């Protein structure tokens, strides 16, 4: 996981191929076990359980900070005590290295 955390996202304007299912599975092993491949391997998703709304919003703000620094933004679903995070690189219609870099960085945000 350390390798991904130390990398930076690169601009992606659709000029690279999306990861194959095998590539995505290999990269997924570098993340926490809570991340799942979804949509036939075109996205990854994780749900974070938090104690209350304040902690949920603090988590979302920290996540937004990472997303802005990396210029790679997830789809979020937020409620009172949860945040569902979905990554996919829209420009290529699937997963890229950027998705896994950001997921690894989000794994480091405290949730307790």
C-alpha cells in the first residue's frame, strides 16, 4: 500500500486504456480489504462507517482535500454516519492508476 500512497495522480484525458480485470485485481490487493471491484471491474467502491454526522463530514472534508490535491474526484454517497466512495476514471470508462492512488490515500484518513 505504501507504494500507491507515495505516487501522484497524472492527468488522464482518455489517452490511456482502462485497466483489465486482471490489472484491477492486482492493484486491489494493495488497498485495504474493504475495497471492492464493482460494475464488472470498471469501478472500485468502499463504505466507511463513522460514529456520527460530525465525524462523517470531517471525513468527507479530508477526502475532498485529497481529491483536490490529486485532481481526481470520486463519486460520494453521504449520510448521517456513513460515506460510500466510488472511484472510476470517467475519461476512459474504467479504472486507472489514479483510482487506486486515491483509494490508498483515503485508506489513511482516520475514521475513529
